[in-house]
C-alpha cells in the first residue's frame, strides 16, 4: 500500500459519491501532497507485522482551508452521530466530518443496563456480565472502561429514547430468556437489548436513529460536513492532538479542535490488507460482505501515525450467514485478488444460517456442535475443506426453529417464518425461501440423495453425507447427542420432504479491535500514556474485545459505542 491518499483511494473511500465523481475532483489529486512521508512512530504496537497495511502518514503541504472548533468528531456513524446530537444539546462548538455523503447506517439493537423498559425483569448481574466480557476477551480489555459503559449506559438510553420517542418510535425491550441453553455452556444473556418500532411493531414506520440525530443537530444549527475523508491527524511534536486534515473535493481542509478530536471511523473490514494481516482466520472463514464499505481502518491508521497504540490482538464480528452457491470456497475470490480489489464471493446475511440444524463439511461429515455463537461454525469451518459447510433441514423447518428459540437478531428467523404460516398450521417454505431458491444459492430436493447431488458432493462425500444424516436421525430419536453434545431440544429430524441444503461461511460485519483507550476513551500511546486531545470510540477503538464478538451480549457493540460517544462529549464539556 502506498501512503499517498491516491485519487483512486479517495474515490473508493467516497463510495456512493456519484455527484462528486461526476463533477470531477479538481484540487484533490495527490499532486497536492508532497512525495515525502513521515515515519510511523517507533514501537507502534499492532500485534502483527504492519509493513503491508500501516504505511506512512502522507505529508500534506497544501491546505486549501482551515476551520476551527472545540470538538472535532470524525465519522458520522453510530458513535459519531450520537456524540453530535448530544453535543448539540450542550451547545458545544463542534464539527462532524464524514467521508461519504450520508450518515452511517443505523444499527438498531443496542444494550443499556437497568433502563425503564426492563423494570419488570431482574436487574443485570454486573458481576457476571463483567466476568463474561473479560472471559470472552481473555483479559485483553480495560475493565474500567467496561465499568464506565455499565454505569453510563442508562443515561445513554435516556438520551436516545428522548429523541426516538419524540419521533413516534416505541421502544421494545428484547427477550433474553434461553431456558434450554446453548452449547452446553452457561452463556449469560442479560436483559438489556433495546430496539425501536412503530406502534404496530414495524420498523418501516419510523425514521432511523442516525437520520433523527442528523435532524436534531440541523435544528440546533449544526451540519454534518460530508465529503471529508480523514487523511491524517495533526499532533504537536510529542504533545497534544490539535486537529485533523481531510481530503475534500476542494482540496485539503484542516480542522483545528481546541478541546479534542474524537475518532468514530468504524473498523477496518473494508481493508483487505488489514483483515488478512490482523485476522487471518477471518480471511479464511468469510464468504459474504456485510460491512460498511467506507470503513477501511483510516481512523486506526491515522491514530497510529500520531503515536497511538493498537490492541495487540484482533477481533471481528462474523455472523454465520454467508450463503453462497454450492462449491464456493470461503475467502476473497481469486479473480478479485487478481484484479487487485479483493472481495468476498457473496453479500449480506441469510438469517436462517444461524439456526442449529445439522451442519456438515464438504466431505459430508459433521464437525461441530451447531448450537453455538454466531462465529463458532465459520471459525471451525476454516479448518475444513473449502472453509465452508452445509446446513441441512427438512420440511419441519418452521416448527423446528420455534423450538430452537434462538435469541438476538437470529430470532428474526422464527419470527419471520410466522408470516408464511398457513391456515392448516404448516409453513409455506417455498415462499419463505423464494429469493435464495431463485438465485440458486439454496438447494431443495425431494430426497436426501437428490439433495447431495445438488450440493455437489462427490461420490465418497455423498455416501458419508447420507450416513451422517442417518446418524443424526438416530441421535434425534435417542434425544441425546452423544457425538457433539448438542442440547436435545436443538436436535431435529431429516425425514420429511422437501429437504434443503445451504452452503455457508461467515458474513463479516465489522472489526472491533482498535486504538487502545482508557475509561475516558482517551487514546493511549505505546507506553500506556494518554495522548492529550485524542479520543476514540466504537469500532475504531480497542480495549474491549479480543478474538471475537460476544454475540450473546446482544446489542453490546452499539450500546458501548453510543455510551462511549456521550462520555467523550461529557469530558469535553467539562474542560
Ligand atoms: C450490518 C450490520 C448490522 C449490525 N447490527 C448491530 C446491532 O444491531 N447491534 C449492535 O450492537 N451492533 C451491530 N453492528 C455492529 C455495530 O454497527 C458497530 O459496532 C457500531 O456501529 C460501531 O459504530 P461506529 O460509530 O464505530 O462505526 P460506524 O457506525 O460504522 O460509523 C463509521 C463512520 O465513519 C465513516 N468513515 C470511515 N472512514 C472515514 C474516514 N477516513 N473519514 C471520514 N469518515 C470515515 C463511515 O463512512 C461511517 O459513517 C452491526 C454491524 C453491521 C455491519
């Protein structure tokens, strides 16, 4: 990777900026920047060889315009817009700069502790919650930061709820009870996940949170500065961070911030070089893109160029929903690598992928307990042929998923299929799976033999697959999984046609390792010292996750992101 903010990189970073592209980009070409580079600070900690992805800060000599504010928010996504709306209420002199042309997609489910909607449920067990987060991260977290989220998340909810309910949205306190358990392990599923709908329970009837936040700041006289792509931070020699430089269609714009710069630029899922270097298992277990394509890790890189330290371990949010055509291997496609623009073969999330049906590898063998967190199967499959696996179910799908009773967003399957329930109580599965059957990613057959053919098993694998299905039926009949120890209520039969087979890998949603921060979300340098003037929140920040996302802590990612964002505004307001 080169260090220059190239014309191509700028266009890619501004995905969706059709009008700007059409208007031409005079004034933003790399000729504005001199060729010389600043060296990355010695000792930058990344947990991996950074040679391929960190590069060096561009030296920018030609600033077209300079602006001043107290607080500079970089990135208008879930963290950035929450901070902006909160700062507007406090009359703070802030700017929010966003690389694209619109606010980032709203992530609907968010966690907050002991809020009024959960008043009728047991309080969150904070000791157990802390233990769960620490266990998931193997201790690679700052427990004081997590405590701050626990203590301040109810305030965050109150603020969000004020804006959402004023717009007619109704809060829903999500279900958290999974009486049958999962994977033979006591996962804690706290009562703390919220989302919004209209009075009929439909989200289509309400405006998205980030759109409402934007209206909120507009009404207070602020605007998002779109088309501002972070190029680098400005730091006094060894001292505080005083601002940032953005690439815009009018050249480089420097924004000076007297009190602080808050990075909220998301993770690095759209940066294949970073993904491959920092999380090789992701590159080998993912089949589908689910991330914001603007999130190329620029906030992390800019902070590291300015001397900040990154988490030593990586963490990705992978959901087991990357549906692909039979035979498609996991990972970036060879053609896209060849073309210099690595892409995963598929797109989006096939929600039923999470259901704990029988899952087999390409040799037709069962290889894991399917009653698991979202990323366990894709990770386990990375050690299997092709890196993918096949989920198999029969005509009892509708009844089975009710009994499986998964929680969080995977509950969308048992709820969604209800719309296809017929008067006689059976389900119209052709209707429910219409799209995936039509586009050829999902296979359907009258017999398991025929299904095996359609899934592309070779003769040997087909024999093994049929034997595995028979064995699975035996386990169901015995109501005991002596092979992989899945709970009996999550076993299912493969006897009632039609049979379905879905070839799956992971969908990559985001990365969640980033710049190390303290409990005030201040960025830390490689010695653990605060870098004055620099804050990081959400997916570009670190100190919370390691390895993976604790999926059963539903809404934790967005909940902690918005709480951190509000916390930074409080810190800045007190300066
Ligand atoms: C499809 C999907 C669904 C999800 N659903 C949930 C959920 O329901 N609940 C939950 O807890 N978590 C969910 N997550 C995870 C959650 O979205 C993140 O943890 C959280 O949004 C992080 O917010 P953020 O502000 O850090 O990043 P984002 O919300 O991604 O915002 C980053 C912003 O920075 C901008 N940006 C990037 N680079 C630059 C640059 N160089 N210069 C200027 N701007 C830049 C981007 O355009 C974007 O607007 C989901 C993730 C995905 C992908």
